[in-house]
């Protein structure tokens, strides 16, 4: 099947299929005599795997590791679980970061009168240097900032 058919069958766009091939995430498809890519059902199966992993938010690097484990019939499920658990921690940290951003924006919106005057606390806050620009250390990934809770570092994989 051609790239368009493989894209339809797998749910991965033709552009992303070409990208995954170029980066080596998936092997390059065989070519017809005319130079067109030719995909097999097995290629589509791999693309579906990649699509599902992307839907769950895994990075391309994580998917590469998962693909290697998936292809290795002598793999240890513990290795797969370790990757998944690390991904869960990353997702939880991103959720916490987004909740913090939403809370900050909510406070700024509450302080804005939203009338015809030009004064705007939202814009005033945005023009202030960020903590990183002000020389403050960047918040560590996995640090907990709740009152009464000791900060901890979540080990990276």
C-alpha cells in the first residue's frame, strides 16, 4: 500500500510517517520501481503502535525505547513498566505545572477590572521579568512546594 493508504489505515499522517522514517523511529519503507514508498500490514501495525503511544503522550525517544522492547521477545516487563511509571511522573508534574499556571492566571484575571480603562494587572505582570530571567534558580522537576512538605527530587530515568 502507498503512504496515503498506510496513513489512513494507521491513523498517522503521511507527513508524520515520513518524519518517523527520517528520524529512524521506524524503518524506511520499501520502494516500488517508480520510487514510491510501499507499506506492508506489519508496517501499519508498527505505525498503529506509534500512534497509540503518541496518544498517551510518550515522547519520540520513549516510543523508540518501547518499540525496541516490543520487538525484543526476550524483554523484561519490568523495563516496560519502568518507562511507563516514569512517564506517569512526567505527566503528573506537567499537570501540576499547568494547574499552577492556571491558578496564577486566575488571580491575575480576578484583579483585572475588565473595563474601558487602560490599566491591566495581567499585562503589568507579563512585563515583569520571570524568575529565571531575574536570576532565581529554575524550579526543579519533581520538587514539591506545599506548606509543611519537604521538597524532594524525583529521580530521572
